[in-house]
């Protein structure tokens, strides 16, 4: 797939839908954030995003982890 063509096609769909302008990359970021927030294993998220290492995923989406840390602390 051609990334530029994909982004252009996505932008056209968004424009025709009447929703607020949003980039394809923003949807990707939202998807990853929702997966991390739903406690999907970071390795799975990393593979879905095509990151070279799970460390990249954890570094990029660490803003989701504080809530996960609190949840872990509350477990018995």
C-alpha cells in the first residue's frame, strides 16, 4: 500500500462523512492507546503497530501506564 495514497483516501472519507478532520495517524495512536488502556499485552500492541521492539511501544504509550500501575497496586 502506498502511504500517501492511503492517507489521501482516508482524508477524503473523513471529509465526506462530515466529522471533524482527523488524521489517519491519529486513529492509529487512538487504537494503540485504547488497547493499552484495555490491558492488552504490550507485545500484542507492538506487533499490531509494526514497532521493531516492544520498548518503542512502551515508551510511546507510557502515558496510559499510570492507571495500570494504580490498578496493579490495588490487586491482592
